[in-house]
């Protein structure tokens, strides 16, 4: 009876430990005959992105929507959250609106010498400058789930295609978190990082009037899952690939998800 009880306790302990396991996702980024390692490490609501070697530490706290990037060589720390983003977007929009007014004034002087077609083109150009979120290039993007499945690093996934004016520009292979043994919190943290990345990049681009980005709002697009492959195309030819090469669920040291103190940074240098 004692042995049975011990076995049950050990079994429960193993199950609990497994349920709270962390996860590391290893990717290979291939571009112009070069390869770079990219790693996502997740522990609860924290994510660490390693994509520039040991010289930079990137941390994302999903519970606070806060991103920190540390250059271990210079000791410089950069931070970004929604409050900081909003302030930066306001500054960029003010600068952009000044440029829009200058272009409007220039076009107004030339309107009398334009024919109807030229005026329509000018008005269309102005609309893109005034309202890039409504009339920008990104509004031409379409995303659809293809009837294609793959297996990458032993993980099954479904293919989604992004097109602009019918031309294939990106493809994604998306896997269910269960295939990677991810906990619900780890999955929510990764998805929060996807959304944070989309919001920050798209808002900053739109604030300066640029709208030719091909980023994906995964939540709005209804693309659930973990991205284990992304391929960028030019003229239907793949030019860049980010692909999962492996993953593990080993427990990660909590120190990996903390910004080193100044004394520790000095030691790193």
C-alpha cells in the first residue's frame, strides 16, 4: 500500500512538472545563401527572443505588454510598451501631417494646369498620404488558408498564403500548440508577442505615411496557432525562409528572463 501511494505521488509530481514545462523554439533564417539562428524561449508570461547572437538580450512581458532590448556590449537599454508607442506615433504623425500640408499646397498651385485624369491621380496620392490606414498598400493584402499541409521538424502544420493583387508574396505554415507540447499560457504569451510586434511595426509605419508593409494581424485574420515556417517570395520565387528546426520543453532558468543589473552588464562586457 505504501509503495502504491508513493507511485501515485510520483506520478502526480511528474504530471504537474510536465504541465508547467517551458519551451524553446529553434528556427533557421535563410537569406541570400546565409543562415542565422533564431530562438524563442517561453516561460509563463515571459518570452526571450534570441536573433542577434549573445550581444543582445530581447525580453517581452506579455502581462505588461512591455518589450526590453539590451545591448550587452554598450549596456544601452531600449524599452517599448503601448504608452511609449502612442507618444512616438503622435510625434511621427505631427511630422507627417506637416509634410502632407506642404504637398497639398504644391498640388493646389498646379491644379489649374492639370487635366481631369491628372487631378484624380493627385487626389488619390493625397488620400494615401492623408489616410494611409484606409487607402494604403497594406489594404490590398489578402490571406487565405490553402489546401496544403506540411510536416516541419516532425511537426504538422497548415499553409496560409498572403497575396497582393493576386501575387503570392508570403506563405506561413501554422501548427497547433499541442503539437509542440505548449501550455496554454506559453501559447498566449507567444500570440501576445505576435500581436505586439504587429501593432508596433504597423502603427509606426502608418504614422510616417508608409503603408507598403506586409505584416499580418493574426488575430484579426483568424489565423490561430504557432508559426513554424514563413517564406517570403519575389516574382513567385522564395527569397527568405524562417523555418523551425527543433524544439524542447526543458525547464528554463528564470534569470534568462531578467534584465541583468548594471554590475552584471559590466561583467558581460
